[in-house]
C-alpha cells in the first residue's frame, strides 16, 4: 500500500502543479481478478498483464513470497516488454518475483534490509545492494516506500525539471531526494539509533558481525580487527547499545535467521547452519529467548496471515 501510493502521489502532484497529464498510470494484474494487498485492501486492475501493450515502465509490487500464477506465460510478457525498451522495476518485496523472472541475472538491485538475507539465500548470483535505489540500465529497484517516492521524484526531475520536482517534494514535506548512491538506514538493535549513528569502533564491529554470520568470528578477533581491546569494545557497545558485543552479534544472526524463517523454504536445521549454529537446539532456544516464539511457530503464524495464493512457505 505504501509503495503504491508513493509511486502514484508524486506523479499526481506533478500533473496538478503543471496543469497537464504528463504522467498516467494503470494498475495491472496478472489477470483481471481483484488484487488483495498485504493490508487486505482490494484493487480492481485496469487491465491484465497480457493486455498490456504500450507503456514506458512496469513496476512489480508484491511480497517476497509472491509469484506469477501463470509463471512461464507472465514472465514471457515481462521479458518481451523489457526487450521492447520498457523500463522494468520492482518495489520492496517485488524484487523477488522480478528476480524469479530472470531479468535481474547479471544485474544489481536494491533489496530492503528486512529481506536481504532471504534474497541472497535464494538468488546468490544476483548482486543485491544496500542502496535505497538502484538504477541499472532499464532496470529500476527501490528498497521501500520512501525510496519509491525518491525514484518518482527523479523521474519528475528528468521529465519536467528540477523546479517542479522540488515543488512536488515540498508539497509532501519530503525532506530530501536520495539517489542511487545512498545506503539504507538500518536500526541498531535495542537502541533508538540507527547503525550509521553508532560510534566508529562499534559501527566497524557491527559491519564485521554482519559480514560473518554463517561462520561467526570471536569477539576478541573482531576487537583486534577494529584496533581496540576486547574490554574497550565491550564498554563501547554497552554505552552505545546497552548490550555486550556477543549479545549484539547473536541478535544480528537471529534477525537474519528470522528473515529465512519468514521468507524462505529452508528447514529449521538449514537455517540454523546458515546463521552459524552447528545444531538446531541452541538456535531454537536463542530464537525463542529473542522473539518469544520458536522458529517453527513463527513460520506457522506468518503463514496464517498471508493472503490466498501468496506463496506461503511450509511450516516445518
């Protein structure tokens, strides 16, 4: 819902400001059946995918579990449009069905940090970036709803000029326009700060933690790599996050595990291995301590809330 309105509203405002219909849009469904959003709001498509003939851009919205019901046929339509010079893009979780179409092979794309581990797990050969927006030729991806707004502002600037773009941004009190050189902001666990606001040594350590999930590093080795002592690193983490480095590291690994629980079909033993646990027992115990629920229960509960045909993963 947020991505959809973030795409449409700036374009509508640009039309209103200029008194033109420079931008037009349609809601496209795989067929003409009502589309149910994650907020359980229904939309009637203006046309079906196979009826789409002329457009400048086609953007896919969906959850990480979404897929084309008509698989081969629908993917063929998307690829045909791409061959004909149409810009193809995806917003937030929509990057998953776009990747499944094959169009992102040998390209790079923006992946929301919430989905990053699950995306890399399924599409190891696609370059997933932490940029809010990625424009790779005629492929455009935006990591979340605010990034979608930024992408539309860039298109407004390209089409109508910077003055109109700035006025649109001011209409919505949008603070600034981010391009494809800006990294996503990621929350620091159990802190009111984001990771980019952490002290330098702590931020360096967090980066190393995030890069070594499957084969965890010792905290003492991380301290040496960031040129500090284990005791100093512990004190810095306690001041910045209220946690020890070891607990923070574990939380990073469990957050990535949660992505796999929610958005992959890997079984629990495979997920445990993917985040550095040699056996499932300690993993399940730590997961429950952190989230108040076991991985299997978490997956089962998530499946109950997914709308019909939204590709729920097996509750195993």
